[in-house]
C-alpha cells in the first residue's frame, strides 16, 4: 500500500506504540483528522473559553493514544 509522506510519518510514530499494519493506517487517519479540527478552530479564535487551548490539545492526543492502544 502506498501512503503519503505525512500519513507515513504518523504510521512510523504509531509503530513506537506497537500499533502497526491497517490499524496504524486507520489510527493515523483519526489522529491527523483530530489534529486538523482544533488547529483550524484555534486559527480563527473560535474556542472562546479562558482555558488554554494547548492543554486541550494535549488532552486530545492523550485520549487518542489511550484509545488506540485499547483497540489494538
């Protein structure tokens, strides 16, 4: 299977968490999509709450990693 360079980078990173094969590709797609949303929303300043968006982003990544490991 041929995948693009950015998706390939995610797949390589997921390999460090022993997430491989098709599961890595699906997880990389989810991670990439999840990153896009908050970045796009933050770019146009639409969150509006006082809590730091960086903390929310870190929480998002932690949730995805935990979920990816649980479904491996």
